[in-house]
C-alpha cells in the first residue's frame, strides 16, 4: 500500500489551530463561555436582569435609556437616565418596578452611525455586567433601543477572549456574578 503525501494548505492549518484554541481562554486560563446570540445579562448596579443580543459586529455595549440628562457633580460630567422595562417584553426584570433611575460619571462621548440615519452622540458609562460565568466591567453607551428586540446589546469589548457566540442558540445560561468584575475596557 502506498501512502500519498499532500501538503497542508495554510487555511487548513489555521482552521485546525482555531478549532483547538476556540474553547480556551489563554489569558484567563479558563474555558471560554459558549453563549447564544441572545442571553440573560445581569446589571448588579441596577439590580436588573434582562435579555441582551450578543453582537460580534459591534465594538461596545449599548443599553436602552430614556430621559438622558447630562449634569455636573463634583466638577465632573455625569449622566442620569431611566431604564424602563415594559410589561409586554420578554426580558421582564426580576423586580416589581418598571422604571429605574440611575446616575454615573460619563467616561466618554461617541458618535454612532447607523445605516440610513444621521450620526448621533451617545454618552459612555462603565458598568459591571454578568453573563454566564463572566463578570466584566465595560463601557456602555446609552441609546434609544426601543425599536430593537432587546434592551441591551453586548459587543466585542465584553465578548472578546471570554465568550464564543453560537448563532443558533439563545438563552442557554443564567448570569452568575461570581467574584469581582474583570475590567474589559482597553485604556
């Protein structure tokens, strides 16, 4: 019997390496979470759990906010806003209230361009977020997400190096806020 040798193509080698490394987070030396395209996310500061879309095409996280007001506190720019959860939404909060008022220091202001619309300015704040076993601090922009299927969107800043998104799955796990949050913000 004669063995035929065929050279491995570079893309084949890359695919094999990616398959081996995909389920492992070398930086944290723990397995990456495999999450669905929609998952429950816990925001401890707001005492709130809601549905989030995991979007690897977005860089940062976005939270639905209403009545957004910029103000000054101790010489710094802050923002206050309402998080409103409607009775008919699937991501109903785990508490009795429908509106949560929150204040936070403004980390940054960004211009966001959405397809077919003009750019709009959004305030960025830092929030601790939990999804599956991940507990991370990320910058979150405040936006009107009333026209979207979820009140929160998580982008690459939260997901990178920590989670793999299975686009065929949703709501595969509950958030577990264990230990201190890992700062996922690149300064």
